[in-house]
C-alpha cells in the first residue's frame, strides 16, 4: 500500500514536470538556451513518471 502511494506521488511529480517543463526551466534554469533546458526537464519528468509507474505496479 505504501509503495503504491509513494509511486503515485513520484509519477505525479514526473507528469507535472512534463507538462510544466517550460515554466520550470524559466524559473530555475535561467540561461540563454531555454529550449535545451525545457527538453531536459521534460525528459527528466518522463523518466521520473516511468519510475513512479513501475513502483505502483510492484
């Protein structure tokens, strides 16, 4: 039960990183190449969401 709860919170964080990637990149990574930072944040969010989903399946 706790593993599913933790996995769902991790998946929620990952999905929010995917959908709010540009806002997060503007706020925390303020340098010239915003598109590269946005791609990195969205990729990281995708991987975090996958890890959360795997935890929910266990």
